[in-house]
C-alpha cells in the first residue's frame, strides 16, 4: 500500500473541493507537508461529483524523471488562478531527501572546519641567533704539544654564538611538535693537571638536532604566549686538528615566550638546558639500602642555550 502526503496550491476564489480521504486547506495557500507543487491550467486527469455536489479529483500515478512515483490528485475549476492541485510523494523518497540533506550538512561542516584550520597558520619557522654556554666532562688522556706530553682530566666545549632554526607544526590550539637545529662554531679546551689551567685543544663545529614539542599555556587569542618545551636528539661534533668527529645522545628541556605581531609574523625567545653525553667513568654510588659501591657514571656537557628569533607563520 502506497503511503503519501499532500501539498496544495489553489486560489482563495476556487470552488469548494472536498473528500473524506484528502486534507482540506482552504484559504491558507500552501500546506507544509511536501517539497513541491504543480502549477497547471489543463490537468491531465479527471474529476467527479460526489453526493453533495462537490468536485472530487481522481488519483493518477505518474513517473518522475528521477525514477520515483508520485500520486497526483486534483480538480480544475477553470484556468489561471482558479486551479487546485494536490501532489503526493512516497515517504521513501522523502526519507532519501532527508538523508541527502544530512550528508550535505556534514560536508559543509567539514569544509568549514578545513577553512578554519587553514586560517590558524599551522606551520611555523623561526630562524634564531643567540649564545650557548660552555660545558665540560671528565676524561683520562694525554695531550702531546711540542714534544711535551701533558696529562689532562677535563675536556670543555667553550661558549660561543649559536644560530639555527625551530620548525613547528600546530597539532592543536596549544601543542606543537617541534624540530630544532642549533649550531655553534666553537672550540674545545683541555685542563692541564700539572698547571691547573686550560689550553685550547682543537676547533669544533657543534650541531645539535632535537625532536620534541612545546606546550603553550595561553590560547591564540593572546599575543604573548609563554610555553614549556622538551626534546630528545643527538649532537654531532665536527672536530679539527685531526681529532675524530663525535655523534652522541642529547636532550633538552626549557621554555620561552612567543609574541605575535601579525597573522604571519611574531617574535620568539627561548631558554633551554641542553646537555650532551660526553663520557663514562667509574665512580662511587651510595644508597641507603646497599651502602656505597663502584658504578659507571655517565658524564654530560651541561650547556645552556639562550636564543631569539623571528617567527614566520603560514
């Protein structure tokens, strides 16, 4: 059995039209039960008089272009404004149209989200310059200079100008994964045990590569946004004077601030503790349960990095 709803179009001057099975809507124009109406003066179906003398339209099924079937009921009382048409469509097709509307709404939501995401300028590059402090670690070695053998117990990376860049991606409103490259062209000095003084051992270009992230404590509505950062990575020393190059584990923890001056530009200041593994030596470890005993100790170059740069966002 076909289940239909109806829509009416008529003039207020139309003759009475009644049927016990059809809705009545005289004098109100369009009903709100369906999606379209037909407007015609010459209707391709008939009508009959009931026992009260009212015109009653005959039901006629027709095929639509989209393959659905409509039930049209109507009567003609003349031409132009004196017409009345009732149009019914299957409920199945109505449900299909509702589903299409819902899918369209979902697509629009995704589009708006994509536009909003693009407007947030997720990518950032920050070229920076600054200073990295010195750091040392113990060694047990000898240095030969001018035919003289000098015992040394400490090797120190000297403080120097640092430069590099941060590369960030806005994963959320407050969190950004980050890659940092920090380079300082410096030198190493060795500690002479006999004279208790340092002397220059060799030049070194130190590159630090860090993979981590930062968390900003305020949302993007604020121009000034403090943050905390941490990372893991490695440090590569390109050493001169015939000394072997080194690549060792390093990590960092720190923080700073970002200040936005426009949609695509800003400033950033970064303060970071940046230790790099230097050597392993034998030491003494003590705990309250087992007392003191010999143990291997990992020694790090404890260095600090102070940098500032221009943020470029897109």
